[in-house]
C-alpha cells in the first residue's frame, strides 16, 4: 500500500548505494537502491516486510500503479481494469481505489506513518482521515489484522481501536 519507493527515496542507501560497502558486489557493480536498503537499513527492511502493508494484487494493476500516490481521479482518461473498480491516471500519478477498500488503505498508510516515521503530506493525511471515516473496518480487515498480529506481534491500532478521526 505504501510504496517502497515513497519511503526509500528519503534514505541514503536508496539514493547513494555506492556509499555502502555491503552494496557493492564482488564484480565491483553496485546493487540498486532498493536492494541496498534491504541489506543495510533495518527500518527500511522492517517496513518493506511489514505484513500490514502487503496486500495481494493483480500483477498488471500493481505494475500500472507503480509508486503513484492514492487519491481521487477525475480524468475520463484514467485507465480502468474491468470490474476491478480501481482507476489510474498516469498523467497526475494518482490511483483511485474502489470505495470498499479506501478505509483499509487509509488505515494502512496512517499505520506506516506512525510506525516508521514516514512522511505524509497534509493533503494525504486529510484524504486518509476522510477515507477512514467513510469506510470503517469490516469483519475481514479485523480478522486480517488479528492474523498479522499473531505472526508479527503488533497490530494496526487504526483497526484494533477504530474511531472516526
């Protein structure tokens, strides 16, 4: 949900992997910023692997989404994917999710911000607050959180202690 590029771009290991000995292969070539951060940055690694942030997705949709921000799309030129309900407008780098999952996305983004200190713009925070309020956790989101907490040891407080923001 919170793209690795969005939280990785602010990290030195992502921007300048050549500075890290662990990120240079035996042939002298440097690994990608993402791969470097996975090797040397425990915060990046934890966030990257956090089950609360990982959701199954159709490969084509995930690829088209790229690292675009969530938001509302008004363009009639937005790409759609059959009955999926997701809309992607590459011209403004925005992805509009179906109404039924907007709260799930909002609670994930707020969790990632709070857990790992990632930045969200005031505009995104306002949007996620609205989505949280419009789409409370359903039975599956609550069960998913319970299962992840059993594995990871920590739940998403925005699901566990749901309240309108």
